[in-house]
C-alpha cells in the first residue's frame, strides 16, 4: 500500500474556456489559457500564488508544424514560473512531465506527500493550432521524411491508425462488432453535454446511435465519433496535504494510491496481448497502492482518446471480463444511477482532446459532490486512468482519507 | 505531389539500401537473437549495441489492418481510402511491419491472411516495401 495513502488531497480545480482552435489572438494563446486555468484553480481552493511551492506541468504538444514559442504554443514550467512570479509566485520545485496529466499529477502528489512541496499545481494545456487542420503540417507535408516517421508517413499511417489496428484485433479476438461502440459514444456525448468544460456542450450537439452508425470512418474501424476532437484549452489542479486541505474552500479529494506503467511497444503498433498485459500490470500496482479493489469503487473514469482504450482499461482493471466491455455498457449499467458509473462526463470523447484532464477533473468533481446533473449518489471512491495502455497512469481518489 | 520518400539516417540506411535492391531485411540482435523493427541503436530487449541486418523472406500474415480514410499525410489524401496492414513476418512475432496492402479488395483483407512483400517505385531510384495477398496459399 502507498505509504502516504490519504495524506494528500486535490483541493482546487480550474479550467480555461474551451475553444475549437487557436485564432492567433493573445487571449486565446495557450499561455493565456494556462494562466487562467491556474488562477481559477487557486481561487477554487481559496489559495494564492504565495501558497504554491510546486508546479508539475505536462508541457509537450504533438502537433506537427506549429511553432514552439513558450506562452504562444506551449505552456512550460519556465513560462508559468516566469509569468506567475509577477503575481506572487516565489520559489518552486517544478517538473515537466511529458503530455499526459497523470504523470504530472503522480509526481506532484508524491512531492507533497514527502514534504518536498506544501502545495503544488498540476497543469495540462492542449493546443489546436490556427491555420492548418490538426496534424496536417510538418513531417506530414514534406516530400522527404526522416526520423521515426520514415517508416509510417510514406504509408499514410498517421493519427488514429495504430489505435484502429489494435481495435481491429480486439474485435477479432473477442468476436465483437464495432457497431456496439455506438452505445458508448452516445453515452459519452450525452454526459459531455452536461459537463461545463466540453466543446460539445458549447455547441449543444446531441449524438444519436444512427449518427454514430452512419458516421464517416477516420481509420476504420475507428469512425469520426470514436476520436476525440482537438481543442484549445487548459486545466489545472491544486494538490496539498490532507492536513492543510481541512481548512480550504472545497471538500478534499484524498489520494489513496497511484501507479503507472511504461511498456513502450517495440514495433510500430503494440500487440493486443501486450496492451492487455500493460493494463493488468497497472491494475496490480494501482490496487496494491490504494489498498482497495473493484468492489470498493463508486466511479470509473478511463482514458478514451480513442474509444479503443476504455474497453481494455475497464476489463483489465477487473470490472468485467476481457472482451465483455461492449456488452457490459448496455442497459444503463454505466450511467450515473447505474451499477457502475463510468466516464460520467464523457471523458475526452465527450469534452474534447485534453489528454485526460476531463477524466481526473470529473473524478474530483464527483467526489466533492459538484457534478450537477451527472452526480453519482454516495460517490466516495473513484478510479481514474489516463493515457494509452502502454503508458497508463492510474489514480484512486476518495472523499475520505481512510475509507 | 507524390508519395513521401523516406530519408534514411545512419541507423536505417541498410534497411532502405536493401529495399532499393528489392530485398527485405530486418534488424537482429547478435547477443539475444531477437528481431526488431523499426531499426534502433540498441536491442530493446537486452540492450546490446551489437545489431545486424539479416535477410528475411518477405512472407508473413496479416496481424491486423485498418482502412485509412482520413490520413494526415497531405500528399496521400487523393489516394484515400486505402488499406494499411501490420504484417507479422514468418521469421518472428517480434516483427510487425506497417505497410499498405496493394491490389486487395476490402473483403479479401482478414487477420491471418498470408501476404508477401513487393517493392513500390517512388522515383529517384528509391523503392518502398509494400505487401500483397499471397492468394491460393494456406
């Protein structure tokens, strides 16, 4: 079990406005959105920058061809510290944790738990650059292509293609038709429409099963609605000790345990068996860290950048048998009032491409009783997983430090 | 614009040189004998830096596939939709090669189908490994 179980808590949440894309204006720059999300998170917690002595940012942005100016196209620790010093931030420990918010969260929670920091910010901003369709630039627009892309770009193998192949293998192995994903996509959209920080809620666009089944393919078997929509926004979390959390503005969401795996595929796509084993490994570590298991869980939020990911996460975490997810999700089982509430704000699929922020955000909101129409009754223990399977991060949070 | 042409680096040059001669090769670790693709500077299994490129038969089975309907590769947009396959080479399950599948109707593409390599001309004397179905073979 994690030696610091229950000693650290999430005490503040902050989110920038969600835009479909950058438009070149300063207000919509990724840096501005990052600052806004930080300011809102601290306000939510009832803290100020003077209280902050740790910053964990997932700073990496993937898009090809857009610039790397800090503050314009990236939110790095350097950018945040530089800007926030004028607003009261003093000395901080900091880290740049790649691109998934879970990595940043795990380090921040551990830093607070060990006393390296008293209060840490966790930040992830995601960009959709102006002037070019997401990803259609840089290495994907050149006559000659070097680096790792030399083995994929000549074949048109980009974006969701790898996930599509793993999903194809999953459907083949378990003899399931892709059409059953319609239930899940419709659920994600319906829940996302009730989530404040969703691009879909802004647009008020409902998704029906018929629309899903008639949708254009992106990389078959992944259709349009199996893929998260690129957006421009930022989310931030405030993490502090359980002792400090008592006196702050919101009900704390205590961290019971956390774990991650990093089993990078050696080939251009992971084998399905390896993906399942990666999550099984994550699950073992996570349940061991948190000292709980699937029967104790009130809420599941599993990564869904592509809808390949939730089936394997849910199955290997132990909530249903391998290959059964597409049947498990039927008959209202995963609704907020169902047997196992799952992705109750719709995840990335229901909110927009935010590299896991909606999942962790929703877990905290639910534990704090702030999930509005999505609220799960008696929601006291939530598991969140973020990232593709081979680099999965997992966190178990609870409304109680010792459930 | 035509299909993008691979720009080899020092590590991948032997792979592409062989392809230009219509030979498929794969990287194999001298120490632990495992294969890997794409080529790397070290063996990702045992860490050895002693690697060599060995000929492979160019035959395998479809491990999985996807139809590319919306590629990000700008010059290939006019060609879509087109199939992509992950081919497990006969030599080792470690070897999963991503290519397109040439000349196949969608209904013929199946996990487990036998395939064999061919080489597509890119211009400049450069060739690109591709796969096609080995019809009539079990």
